[in-house]
C-alpha cells in the first residue's frame, strides 16, 4: 500500500511538473537525467517523447559532423578568397542573417520544380536551421565545392534518366568531401560501404579505391537509385533505402500495414533514416534559396571546367609529378582521391589522371621524364620482437626486421 501511495504521490508531482511546462513556467531540463525524463514523459503523455528528442539531436549531430569534416580540406581545396563570391560570403557572415516564417518556407518549396516530393514540416525545419543558420560557413564551402562536382553529377544523372536533385544527396552523405570516411567505414562522395561497392562494380585494392572516384561512384549510385525505384516506385523511399538498406525499408512497410509513403512509415524506420530524408529536403531547399538566406559560395581554386583528364597506362608517382609540373602534392591528391598512396600503379588497366587544364600541356611535354622517374612507394617494413631464449640473461631486446620487399634475402 505504501508503494501505491508513493507511486501516486510521485505521479501527482510529475503531473504538476507537466502543468508548469505547459504554462511555460521555467524549468531546466539540463539538470534532469535522461532516465528521469523518459520516465516522466511516459507518465505525462507528452506527444514528443524524450527518446525522439535524443534521436533527433544525435542524428543532426551526425550529419553536422560530416559538414565539419570539410575542415580537413582547408589546406587542399585552397579556397580562392580573391573571388567576389568569397568576399560576399565573408561579408554575409558579419551581416544580417534573415529568418523566415513557416508559410514562407512552404511557399518556396512549392515553387521548386522537382519530381521528388518536397514537404515542409518540423523535421525539415530542423535541418534548414542546421544548414542555413548553425553551419553557415561550412554550407558556403559546400556550395563552392558544388562547382567542382555538380556539373558532372547533372550530366550523369541526366544520362541515366534520374532526377537531377539527387545531386544534393551527396551533400548529406559526405559534404562533398571525396575522402570522407564514416564511423562504419563508408567511403567517398557517395559513402559506399565496401560490400555494397563491390556489388556495384567499385573495385578496391591496395593502391586504388573506386568508391573515392567521383565519376565511378556517381554511376554506381545511379544504378542503386534505379534498382530501388524499380522496387518501390517512390523517390523518398529510394532515398531512405540508400541510407538504411532495402531490408529496413521493407520491414517498415510491413509494420505500417503495407503503406508505401515515407511519412507514413517514418516511425518504423531506423532513427538515422528518419532524419536522413528531411535533411535531403532541407538541402534541396537551401541550395535553391541560398541567396534569400544571404549564403554565397566560397569558391575553391578549381571548378569542374578548370580540370581535365589524361589516360595513364604507366606508373606515376605523385611526388615526382608535383615537382615536374610545379603543382602542390595535396592539390594533385585532392583532384585524384581514388589513389590511396599518391601513386598510379603500373598495370594492364588504364587509369585516369585529373589535373588543372593549365597544367595539361606541361604534363604532356614532360610525360616521358615523369614516367621514367616514377617509382612505386616504399613497401612497408614490419619490425617484430624476436623470441628470447629461455635461459637468456640479457635485458636487451633483440629485434628482427622483416621486409615485404622480395629483393631482400
């Protein structure tokens, strides 16, 4: 009986606390533990549970961390701050940041011509806030990088008969960082896992990783989109499946009673996927209405039309290439992210080398010299501790040096 009285007494206190929240009296949730909050909301029946709040916060943090990965490209992309757009962008950071009503968002989204349905709701608004307000500077860098990748995306998407708006998906995936790696090992602009990449003809070996090749990975992503659309016939479910896999989407459809609308099966999808589609819609909006939000691209040193390709059939060492054509090694690496060790291997297969257009003629003039001087990167040497004799009296450690180079006897 005492337990019952204590339970109802506690319940009354919780109900009183809930009343204080509803009447907008001050309360600091930061001082309350997560188990307490979950128990509290279970009793009081607040519509938006703490679990949802925690999931939403974690997923926004996960996506914003991908934006933060752009910081690692600072020394590579060499943003051109002499550009007028960059000047405008820097000025916008100190100027007025405009805010808009829900109705303005709804009206603008209705004007975006897109075969993918773009709905506005509180989930989408959370990510508009992320890209247009909380991470403005990084969003402007993504906008700048889009000048390098979007023309290529659009050409391939159009060729494959897919909505051009899929280009925005790679912003969610990698923030247009070609060497981005997720916590679970997904890699490249389109964040393919190793096993999925193999299914879509993306090869990985010691020297190259096709998942990091902008062109090859884009074609692979297109194949995936088309495969999923043939199953679901709904673009938002295609996007959801890109994040969590067809298996999880199928489970969500089954649990919802056979519904095939993302917003109707959303609650049955993994937490990350529940945020993934709203993030895509938010990016599509921000990229279409960037000027209204006073967002301007911080332009990198090279755009898509300032880079050209050369077919290479011999080994090329990027250190040699950098010195011969007077181009920083990190720029060569950035333009050629497929090569994991700054080296194009000497195989029967033909590889692609991407260089600034103003360096192509110089490369052609020095190609023989570059190829002659190029040598493979040094092979790793493994140092292991040799086993000690049982009766040793020496305290010194004996080391055995094992080289993977077959020329070492």
